[in-house]
C-alpha cells in the first residue's frame, strides 16, 4: 500500500450527502464516497477532511457554497500565518477544512480543488506513523510527535496525522467523542484497522 484511493463517509442519508458533496464541493464520488450507516456516533469523530485550493477567492467560493447547501460554520474563513481558510461541518456531520497557503488571488475565482487531505486525530503520532510506514506508506513531512504527512500520488487522497486534541482545536470543536468514526479508508489489498480504530479496506471495484 502506498496511497489512499478514496474515503467513504458513513451517513444516515446517502442521497442527501451525495447531493451536498456534488453541489457544494463539486466532488463526483471518485475520491469521496458515501454509504449508509446507523452506527452510533457522537461528538468529534477523530478526523477532518481538507480541500486544498489555489487562492483565497476559491476558499470563499467553496465555503459559501457549503453554507448555502446546509453546512454549519465552525470557523469563518480568515487569514492566518499559514494562509487563508475556514472550517465547516457538512450536514452528515463530517468536518471539512477549506484552505490555501496563498495570501492573495492571482487568477479568476473557481471552485477547483487541488488536493483532498484526510487528517486523522491520533493519540500517539509517532506510533501511528510507524504503523503506516509498516503498511507501505512513505513519510513526506514529519514534525516529531506533533504532525506527519505522507507522500501521495496524483488523484489520490493525502493522509496526515495530528494529535487528536490539536486537530479538534483546529476544527473548532471539542475533542470529546464516542462511537463510530463513520469513516472507511480505501487502499491496500487487505482490510485492517489502525491503532486508533480507523478502518481500511481494499478499493472497491466499480
């Protein structure tokens, strides 16, 4: 295994969720999918998804579309030391960061997404990093026990690790949460669960 082919969000209403992701973010189901689940879950689910875009205007376009289609604002889009971005919670409960490292617009505004990043909030970043390296992933960036980013190829989902409480703070939510992650990651050839209970399965055939 060397990359994430797609992620599947487990939701109560698959039609509504698929419609939201298409209308708000322009996602076609190739990298972010949905399937039905009624597994109990409450509070922070331990992960966020990020849409990385080219410029602030694109952040605003996606952010506005998300809110117009039913998302809840967790953090309004704003400038920061690293760039510009905000956080919303989709109607199905998934937390999304929309961000860019650019400080200003340099092209016409679009809702094009350059990269999708899955950030897992874990208890022990170093231990979980070792686990994923053993599964075949390659570390792209690593900052001790605080943050890890794995290398990825085109048209895949990038995986990053963050301390759970730190990720919740970035998302603007409490770190408390119980029950299902409501997330299945597709990649590799055999199903497994990582040290924090995130489930992986082989990429489903179309």
